[in-house]
């Protein structure tokens, strides 16, 4: 399995969808930069980051790339670790990561991969849980994700 580096907002969305374990089933390890770990302040997130597939990473050289601390840490950690994949839903981070040769994935990509790999029964259920927990999902993204999952 390939390693991935995850940012905070994506971790929150996966928690809302109740599919965090899928990340560990599809990628190994899942690195959390120190900036992301520091942003995990709720009891729910503190418990989630203790799952055994999460590996904390202290970034040695944070790139000055004009993003939030978590996104800078995620991209910097991926480059330091030689990880190809990052998980972020931040558009600026996605553009920057792509320019740096990384492969950015969004939470909806994880939902699609999890569904196609049989790790979840229903993409619709995962997205509906996200919505029930206050996460906005654009109708076109919702429909596109369901289409890619064959739902």
C-alpha cells in the first residue's frame, strides 16, 4: 500500500462520514504532520488520531508556500517522506501540490475508492452522514460521486 499525508479538514470530513478506518485500509501509513495533529483539538479527533495506522510526523522544513499551517505541513511532510499522495480539499493546496509533483486526493475521491474497494456499502450513506453533521456538499459533487460509485 502507498503512504498518504492527511490534512485536518479532510480528517474532519472523513470523521463526519464515519469512514476514517477506510483510509487506513487503503493507504499505509497515514502520516499526520505536527501542524495537523495540533489542529485536532476536539475529543473526537484526539481519539481518531490514536488509531494505529496514523503516524505523526514532525516536519523538518516547512515550505513557505502561502497556505494554512495544516496544508503547508501536509505538502512539506509528503515531500520530506517521499509520499506521492496527499489528502486535502483545499483548492489552493491541491494546485500547489500538483505543481510540486504530488497527487492530491479529495475526501470524495476517498469515498469513491472506499466504495469501489468494498470498504463501504454506500457512498450515499457516507455523504448523507457528512450532510447531517453540517458539511455542505454541492449537488453536482454529490451526483458525480454517486455516479462514479454506481449508485
